C-alpha cells in the first residue's frame, strides 16, 4: 500500500483567543504539527490518535484530536487573514483524508 503524504498551513488553538501558526503534515502514517516557534505540538503515528472530532461550529475549517490523553485543537484559519475559503477547503481535505486513513467507526 502506498503511503499518503499531505501537508498544509495550520494553527494550534490555545485558550479562547490565542493560536500559533504551524504546518500540519501526514507522511508515512505519522501526523505532526510543527509550529513556527520551532516547537512540535505533536508528532505521532495516526494509529495513536484516540479522539478525532470535526465540530459543526468549526465550519469545516478545523478539528479536535487527542493523542495519548493530550487534547489539541487545530484550525486552518489564520486569525489575522481573510482567506476563509482556503481554510475551509483545507479543513475539508483533511477531514476526508483522516477519515479515509482511520476507522471512522471509532470516532462515532
């Protein structure tokens, strides 16, 4: 089976109003979010994701996940940019990819 590789800009959401820009990547079954601060928010096999949710109120532009008990919120919208449609397109692409790469029944 050929390994899927996909990456886009993404933001780690922190609290109610803060976010840190980064780059979300899926490569070789490994999901990672590397931040512009040279920190890695997470870098884990996709099989280690315990929760994966796409809340309706994210309007397809983000998701929530948990890895080893740590919860993360990821957005594809920059708070300071008006590229809303790009963020929504990226969010929909990630949703389709992550659900295709995992067992969608484990998230219901």
